[in-house]
């Protein structure tokens, strides 16, 4: 009887291992085909919201859907909420990390005042508040997806976790940019390429997305200041 129980237990464990491996392979495949599908879905959502609510309000609503659908739900399905909490948990500030936080913020500052690429209209208090919320939303949810999820899903594949994720992170700016008040969409996309690669390398070096979130939020706040 005991031998039969042990045998059944081994079979159950083997079955679970097979299921986990199958699920992981599925997630690896979805990690590749998911971004272009979600890009198309988000572009259509932005256009629909723009028609129904107008360009400005449609843009904010589209960003909210982007955060929830891509940044939260898709990321959670790929790596799970526990891993998201682990890689995004606050870290103790160390002296050696400060320059790497300041560099992208300084570049953003220069871009805002000298190139005009990063420029948004803060016409009133409500718009300013919405843009501040946008800065935090993009900083948190984009880092969770494009740096965090891909860092965990493809830990040993630099192409996927750095190049592929950055490519789609940048391309997604075309969807939101179709309704944005910023007319220089191409400039935003090009800037996102360099920013995305930088934050991906930062995440790889520190094994956390916390500093990327901080850079992203602070950089966005500089843009709307």
C-alpha cells in the first residue's frame, strides 16, 4: 500500500513538472507574439477613445487601459504577482547608483529645453494633475512590463530582455502618440529606444526595476515641469 502511494505521488509530481514546463514554454511564446498583438489592440483603443471622448481625454483613458491591460494583467500572467513585487520592491539607496539615476534625468532635461522633443501642455491645474498621474503610471507599469517581466521571463537571453522589449516599448509610443499633444512622435520613439536600452541595462546590472521606476518617474516629472 505504501509503495502504491509513493508511486502515485511520484506520478503526480512528474505530471506537475510537465505542466509547469508546458506553461513556461507557452509564456515564452506569448512573450514574443504578445507585444505586436497588444500594440494593435491598444492603437485601436486609442483611436476609439479619441473619437468618443476627444483627443486629450481619450489619451488619458487609453493610457489607463494600457497600464491595466499590458502593464498589470499581461505582466502578471507572464511572471506572477510575487515576482513583480520582488523585482519592484524599494531598494536602499547606495552612492554608486546615484550617477546612474541622474544621467537619464539630465538627458531628459536637456531634451526638454533644447530639442523640444519632450513637451506637453499644462494648461490648467487639472491637466497638470493628470500629467503627474501619467508620470507615475508610465514609470511604474511600463517598467514592470518592459523591463521587469522580460527580465524574469528571459533571464539568460539579452536579445529578448533588452533589444526585443525595448523595440516594442518604443513602438508602443506610436499608439499613444497618435492622440498625444506632443506632435514630435518620431522624436519620442527614438528617445524611448535609448531610454529603454539604458533602463534595461540598469535592471540587468542591479537585478531590480526599482531604480528604473525611479528614473522613469523623475524623468517624466521633468518633462511636465
